[in-house]
């Protein structure tokens, strides 16, 4: 008799509230970034690769003329995440990631300012406030700062949201965009229950 899969851990489609899911997105992105460290390449090689590809996409991706998120360069074996620190809810910013990478023997350092959106809209002044906090905090550290709004899917990523992002210097994308920017859709699950439940079941 064929075994059936257990029910999805994240049951948001059958629940009446979005409470907590935006926080879940914060936690999983933070954990995914930290899994990209070179230290973990032999712990779970496929998971580590996916995590590195997610980081690479955020460091190199852009919204094209159609507003779609894309990367115009490909990750290679020389790309390494050598140090990372993630902070949640600092200065009312959903997620800040300080990432140091090495590529072609050259080291670079970045700060990602990330506002995560589930099914809530961008509040008036939210992006401006977050951007000011991050740029003020890291202005003297000679770090490239990148600003993102990451939506769970395309439902709330409408023209108004896109315009607000563009006016404030934020790139915008969805969790599904990050999944496509990596090789998750072609190489499949990692065998890590926590990672796979989020990236392969929760995110669709």
C-alpha cells in the first residue's frame, strides 16, 4: 500500500488569520541565509547550495523593465559566504542580514534591509523609516546596502506596492522568485525536513 505524505505543517490556506506567517517568513529567510555559510557545505551539500543561490540572487538580482525579478549573472563555485549575521526587528526592520562573501578571491560585504510581507500592504512611511534606520546605522562601515521587500506571493504585489518600492529605492520580489532563482525546481528536495517543508511545501 502506497504511503501518503503527512499533512502540511503550515496550514495557512485553511485558516482565517495571517497572524504569525510573516514572522515565519522572517525566521526561514534568516535561517536559510545562515545555512549558506561555507562551514555547512559538507553538512548537507544540496541545502547549502540552495541557500548560497538564494543569497547570490539577492546580492545580484534586479527588477527588469517589466518589473520581474531576475539575475543576469550565474553563481559559480568560487562564490562563498564566509560570514553572516542576521537581526530581526531591529529599528522595526523585519530582517537585517550582514553578509560577507568571497568571489574570485575578492571579499565583499553587504547589508540586506528586508521588509517581509505576507498578506498585509506596505504602510505609509514604512519603507522610508526602515531605509533611514539601516543607512544611518551602517553609513560609516563602507558596506553596500541593498533594500528589499519580499512578498509571500503575488497577491499583494500590485502596481501600488511596486511603485512604493521603486520610489523608495527598494527591489521587490516573492518567495517563489527566490525559489526559481535557485535550482530548487530542477534538483528537488534536500532531505532536511525543516528546509523542505518551507521551500517545497509551504511556498508552493
